[in-house]
């Protein structure tokens, strides 16, 4: 019987009880950079337009500068691009994530992996 | 104007797209150990009984052994205790979490913190 798949680590950043940044927001910023619009980015990630927009609003309000600049033409009209702040936040998060994943390797993670039930 | 509160790190462990363990489950195991029942543990964490029980079921099915042993008397009737496996999973997760939080300190986290908006 094969073992359960490998444990994957997800790193969420909170301020108090509020989520500030994490893998979903990072993926969305990358997809916006690639797709050039919030709706296309959300679609590429299987998110509803409403949810993608809500995440963008939350990020734009939570940081000192907007992370995403939506072009004129209304919420559904224009394209969207990452700002410099958006690129900085994304790069810093990916760097932090890589460091954390690397640091997590070792005995404790192996123990948890060993206690996981084999897949059916 | 005070800066935003410090960024807190939460470490979620997934198998594929399914959550295997994280801070909520760890807190619940600790509370069960302290309170001696799932309902009291959930209450102490502000979780509904239904949600606390769902987390316990999920953990008990996801690992090679049960992490929580509910005493006879029905779901709402008896007490509950951590099994040895429950203690091992909890200890390994807390150890991993401490290592990750320590490793996260540094430039990337400082950058993210610096880009967070000051609190109103």
C-alpha cells in the first residue's frame, strides 16, 4: 500500500486574527502578472471573480501601497497590473516560503509524515 | 501612528489539497488534553461542538492511529483523552512550528512587515 503523499507546507501570515498574506494571495498576484486581468487570473486559479476581487481589495487595503493597479474601465472592464509594491511583497513572500520549507525538513516533519495514514 | 501589529506565522500541513494538520488542530488537541472532553475543549476555543468534533474525526481518520479517544457514553456523553499518537503528533507539530518561526526571522519577513499599512 503506498504511503500518503508527502506533507506540503503552507505558510500563512496574520496580523492579529486577520490574514495578511499567504499562498492563495501569492498565486493570485502571480496570475494577475501573467494574465493581465483580475478576472482572467481568478479563472486560471479556479476562483470566482468575486473572490479574486475581494482578495485584491484586501491586499490593496492592507499594505502601504496598492499591490494591484486596476486599469480604468470599471471592475470588469480593464486590465490589471502589479505595482512595484506588489512585486516586492510577492518576492519577499516567495523568499520567506522557500526558507521555511527548507528549514522544515528534518526529524519533526519526518515523524509527522510517518504517522500519516497510508492512502487507500 | 502605531505600526501594524507584528506578522504572525501560521504553519498549515497539507496532503495534496487536503489539510492534514495545523494550528487549529494543535490548539484543539491541547485543549482536549486540558479539558478532558471535546465539547469543553471546543468551547474553550470558541468552536462549535460540531466543528470540534469534525476536526477530531478528520484527525482520527487521517493518521495511522486515533489521536483522540472518546470515552464511551456517546459523542456528547463521555470525556476524551489524547492517545500516545495524539501526543506524538502534537509534539512534532509544535517542534516544527518553533523551528519554522525561528527560521522565518530575517530580511524577507522584515520587508513584508515594513510594507504593511500602519493601523488606523
